């Protein structure tokens, strides 16, 4: 087994790291404190083709590997976790259309996402349909050459800034989850209403809103994929999305770990750096072990996707393990910093706030365990 990145993937990683460490890090505090949409970050990523890392070159993407996509999200999250979430979700929407759409649909929407002209929003979760996505209530009623969509979605990342909404709705409610289809709704469509962003614990630059569909009418040509395959499209998207979440967790964890190691060398007590005390040194050792294990599991899932292998269980393993490892690592970083770790003067408390959401979105870690256990 070769654990090294390919030359192309390593070059992408270096490019993203340089950009993120030079510019995104400086903006991250203000993005968090003022809940600012990181527009400049996204613009700079788009200019380098990094909003479409995994999308085909034919549609304006970079045509890179899933591994490159993973390291891209990791390096962005290491500097600004909010920017990484936005990038992950909009890419997931573009990838779903690219994978499931017809040529006309691909040419119409994927280039807009790949170039950053439009941001994508993935509309699945509802008030009564979170983990149980198949029980969603939003309806899509076919009326001749049009579809009328009615319903409500919650916790929709990017909604307030999106131009392309990928919406899962029941076209045939009597068929339950097998009656769900996927549709594209464009911004400014009459009847589409987006609430103000939610006030959250972390990831404050990544705006999350409720979305309402009140007699939203779109052409039947906006159906993505086959009728009744909407849930399948969503779940396939989440398989890749979970690699993205694991990668985000890695980036946040790496930043926290780096900060803890640096502080342990600088901070002195009883006449020596605190890192020389076994209690601190062993904590750092545990953090390093978890970080390495999480990275290997995430890269395995990315590699399997690149090989065209089924990776549902492996993506769930990577997502659950990496996010929980990152939770422990960010908490360990706060403990290593002592009182300063509890202060907003340093970024470690932000890392710990930002990591909380990764345990929940794109399938809670309880759902990941369900996926894994079913795979047994």
C-alpha cells in the first residue's frame, strides 16, 4: 500500500494550504464573531477552480480525484471551517447533478457551481424528517409539463446565498420513500422563501436556514434522474458528503493539535515547558494517534471511491470516527492551553465549537453506526 498522495493531489493540497494559511486564517476570527458569509474566501477558491475540485473539466471543474477533494476540504477547514462546509455542500449539489442529470441539465447547472457563479443548497431535512429522511412530507405534484412543490425544509446550508436548490420531494406520496424524486429549483422562483440564518454554536460563517416552498412551480425538465429515485440520489450524495465531513473534521483537528503542541513548548511551569510533563505529553500522544487513525480511515474511503468501489460503510466509518476523534482532540487542545483555552483570545475554543456540528449533519453518528451495523 502506498500512503503518499499522488503528485497531482499533493500539488492541489499545497496550493490550497498556501491560500488558506495566508488569507483564510486572518479572516476566520471576524467570520466567526460577526457571522459573516466568507465571500472573499469563496471567490479566491473559485478563481483557482477549487469550488469544483471533483467536478468534470467538461463542466468547468478541476476533474480531480476524491482524494484531492478530501485534502482540499481538510486544508480549508484547518484555516476556516465555515468556508469548508460551504464548499462541501455546493460541490455535493454539483456532483449529484453531474452524476444523475441528463446532458442538458449538466450543461445548464454544473458549470455555474464549479465556477462559483452560483452556490448550491441540498434540501433534504425537514421538521419531521431528519435521520428518517424517507418520511419527508414535501410534495411535488405533476401538472402537465410542470411540477408544483409544497413543503418545508430545515437546516439547509447555503440557502440564503444559493442559486441552485436540489430538492427532495414526494412525487408519489402513496409509495413512501420510493415515491421521492429530486428537482432543481432556481433562486427567485415565485413561492420560494428563505428564512434568516439560524443562530448557531459554531460554523457561524456557514449560514443555515429554513426553506419554504409555497406553490413553487418548475418545469418537469427540472427533475434530476428517474422518477422515484430521489432518496437514492440523496443517499449516494451523502456517501461522498461524509468523506467531506470527515475531511473537515481532520482540518479542524489538525489546527487544534498544532496549536496544542506549539503551546506545550512555549508555556513553562515549574521551570520547564509543560509538554515535558507526562500528563501533557501523553495527552498530546493520544491526540496524535487519533489524528493519524482518522486521516487513514478518511483516505481509505476517498481511495475506494476513486477506484469505483462501493464505500458506503467505509464513508460512515470515516465520518463517525474522524468527527469523534476531532471532538476529543479539540477538547484536549483546550485543556492543554488551560485558562487561555477557554478564552476567545485564542482560536482553540472556536475549533471545539465548530466541530460539534460535524457529529450531527449529513447523518448523525448514531445513524453512521446504524449504517455500519447493517453492513455487518
